[in-house]
C-alpha cells in the first residue's frame, strides 16, 4: 500500500512549504517506478486555502473532517507547512485535536519552516530537539521553552519528529525522508532530476540577516554602536568605548550587556562579521585584506569568527553569495 503523506497547510501558507516537499515525493514515485507515496493536502477549514502569495490551493480534505472512505486510513507522515504569521495565528480546538491524534498514530510527523508553531500549540514539541526558520528561533523558544532548537540545521530528526528550517529546507527534509524509505540511490536520482543538492553544504545561518547588530539600548549606547559599525577596523576596547560615553569600563560593560543583550566584545565581533560579509558579497579582495579592513588580526581569526556566526568559511561564503567577485590570485 502507498504511504500517505499529508501536509497540513495553514491559512496563508507559504506555497513552497507545500509544493516543494510534494514535488520531491512525486519525483520519488517516478524514480521508484511505482506509487510509493499517496500525497494529500489538508486544510484547517473548508474551502480553498489562500497562500501568502495569493495562489489558492484546493485541499483533499479538512482536518478532523475526513470523507467516509478515508476515515479509517492511517497517515504515514504528517507535515505542517508554515505561514508568515504562524507565530501569532490561532488554531481551532478541532485542528489541535486532529494534530495530536494524527501525529500520535503516524509513523513520523513534523513541520516545514514556521509550521513548528502549530506543533508547539498542540503540545507536540515539549522537550524535543528541532529546527525552524532562523528568524523564528527566538519566538518559538519563547512559545515552547522546553524545546532544544538547532538554529543552524537545515533539518533535524528526533525520534518520530522531523523538522525543517526555512522554506526551501522543506525540500532537503523531504529528500531525507525519501532516503529513509527508499535508500540513497533513489534519493540521489530525485535530487538529480530536481537539480538540487543531495546534501546541501552548510546550515541556514549562512542565509540569515538577523539584525543582531542594529543599534539598541539608550541613545548614548546607540551612538557608540553606530561609530563601531562605521569603523570596524579600529581596536574598540571596552575602556575606549566607555570613554566615548563618559562611563567607567565596568559600568559601561554591565550597561551594554543589559540593554543590548551581548557583551561589548561579542557585539563588536558580530559587527565585524557583518562587515566581512558585505565585502565578500561585493568585492574581490584577498582574505587577509578583508580581515584587516574589518578589524580581525589575520585571515585565520576572520575564518574562526565567520564559521561561528555564519556556519561556513569566508571562501565558501564568497563562492555562494559573491556574485562576480573573485578572490585575486
């Protein structure tokens, strides 16, 4: 019997969260030469599902209201597709009950992108390990404090739970599920036909624009932050920064961490990494020159900070995001 793959599409769903995984499973059927997967789209309420792009989806059924011929069917894999406002939208008690019951019976369940918020609202993520879109990590941690979120992962497997990071990571997750079911060779054939990575290099932090280095706190601290961002190559020792606002180094360090949420040193490092990202995206200077312009002691120090904040090396980042810029010989 084919495995039923059901994707719950939240109101205002991001279309690729649904269509991306479905295309992976559909291609797996082709590569396997048989119908391995029976694909379903589930709505939260009757009628077409309007996506965030305005495109409407016609669901196969409504959560909690299956057709009589499908009432006894067992869903093999349940995924919840995310929506831009998933963090603040409210599910009805009927949908929450359906999610709990279906996830409990399914062989595996999970989410794509912000679909994790629906699982959290249903109590299905307590004390679990997972991922979600990089921009939603903090909000999900607040909504479900017991979870362990792997912010850089493209997808995470924890028991029956499978979760994917932002949007296109739903394809990575679906391909991993195909590999679980049908093996490496079929999964590689699917990746080849869809022109996608079999195992995408790096994590999702390389795509993030979290805004951690935006000025924050009282006006005097924001002025210091703007000055640091404009001059990343300077030393920026705590005593020097404290002197600019007329505070003792100890008081400045305590106040900065309390109002900005990072130590001065951590914030300066993040600013320098941001500056390095901009240079790697737009210019073709050698790594040691990028390091010098951004305040790093040398190319090795830049590389270590870049790996910590972005998850890939400066050279790899330039290859992916640098456009026509090339490192000079």
